[in-house]
C-alpha cells in the first residue's frame, strides 16, 4: 500500500482538498484499496477544526464529501510512515523539512511538481479564490496519479 500525506499550513483548505480530491480520483480509477491517503498541517493554529467552509462547498459541487475530517499536525514519525509527503507551497516544504528532520529519502514534493506547471498552490484562506485552488489541486492530483501509475506504484 502506498501512503500519501498532503500538507499545508492549517489543514483546513488546501491539504484536505487534495486529500479528498485524490481519494475521489483513486476510487474512480479503481485503485483506492492500494492507497492510504491523509492530510495534515505544519502549524497548530487550526488543530481540531473542521474543513474550511469554502473547501467544503467547492468539493460538494463535485460530489465530494469531507465529513469527519479535522485538522491534525504532522509529526516527525510521519516521515517514516508515508511514502510521499506533498506540500502545497514552498513555505510548506520549508516547514516540513524542518519538522521532519530533512528529506534524506526524497519523499517530500510540492503537489504541482507532478504537473508541467511547477509552482505553488495559492492559499484560499488569503485569496478567497477556492475555484483557482481547486483547479490547481485537481491538476496536481491528476498528475500525481499519472506519476504513480507510470512509475509502477499502482498496478
């Protein structure tokens, strides 16, 4: 089983969006049983809070539920637990490296690394643009699924 952890600052907007979009893609591709997918925060600011209303509403438009998800923070042991730790922007990556003790096994990525359009996914907490964030997350998740399939992680 391949274990994937999506990470953002608070675990209420981007990383849960990626978690549930990727779960939906995995289900539709028939590989959900081969993947363990979760999300977490680098900060403690939102721990225990539910998914942001904007993310919930955007995903609901696409028939995706976030029920039961509450913000959690990454811990150092997550590095050995997960095969892929995927941040949304360069600040997430910087904090993940610090919190996880570096990336000696090359497991840390940005979500848009799996696309032709490298870069950061803007935080809709600040931009208010959940449509743009969803488009970026969807593109990244499709790219990640293609990467996993092409490189033999899922068969």
